């Protein structure tokens, strides 16, 4: 089944299904912008299928992403970034170097990258070919609205679904 899906570039509908639950972040609970969609793919074959392009992408990106990258790299959580940064600053000060610091954070950056842009970048890098389309298809989510009026929550369908393996690692 996996091989057929790979060759034809087609995935069974049941493999694409995911539940999307709005998770409150902060601010007014009435504002849909204060929620982030969290998904979970409900099909085991879908989860297995998602790992195939993930391995290929991860393998290619190892050569592009710097060793200091934190947040979506294996073994480097978002929380380890400030610790590693602090260690480097303290060491530099201890050896008498002048340290200037500019620290930028991009709020919601990973939630605003359209699939079309990811596909274009991936094609330009020569990666995965037709599997780029499958990545998009596999990350189309079915909405599961919990304790909320569906009219108050807008999920952007052209974005990777948080909670999926590809979202976590891309």
C-alpha cells in the first residue's frame, strides 16, 4: 500500500484525517487569534507515511541548518537555546571580550508559512519531487472544535498542522 501510494502520489482519504483542537495561548478567549490549532493524525498508516518524507527532509536539512539551531532539531529544545546562548556570553565576558547582543524572536513565524512557499523552496533545493505534494495533502486537517463556536475559529488550511510530525520538524 505504501509503495503504491509512493508511485502514484496518492494517499487514501482515511490516512489524511486528523483532529484539530484549538489550544488557548493567552489574551482574550473570545479572540480566535489567541488560539493555536493542534492536530493529531488519527490513522497509524498516516503517521507511518508521514515519517518517510520527514526522514528525507531531515537528512537534506542537516547540511543547511547550523549547529546552533534550536527548537525543532533533535535534542535541542527551545529552552536550550537561551542556556547555550548565556553560556557563550558568560565565557566571552570572562575572557575579556566585548559582547553586544541583539536577540530577535519571531512570534507565530512557523504558523504563517504557506505550503506553496515551502514547496517552492523544496523544489529549488531539489528535494523530494512529487512527495512535496503528498506533504501538503497529509497535512490537510479536519477540524474538531472543542468548547468553541466554529464561527469564532478560523484555521488556515494552507498551513502545516501543528502536532503533525512534519510541522514539528519543519
